[in-house]
C-alpha cells in the first residue's frame, strides 16, 4: 500500500504512464516522488 505524505490517504496513483516514480493523490492533489509505503507483513 502507498499513502500520501500530506493527507495520509491511500487514494494515491501513478501520476502519468511512464512517470512511474511520481504519484498523484486524488484527495488533496499532492503530486510528487515521495510516498509512504506500508508493508502489510505479519
Ligand atoms: Zn493527499
């Protein structure tokens, strides 16, 4: 899972095809390289 660093929303998606390192948050409009990745390992 990836989370927005601004609003902590999981509603974050790759910004553009090809720009796989950039993400856009659909909730707050954040666009950037930095996302929070959370691993669901037990
Ligand atoms: Zn956000």
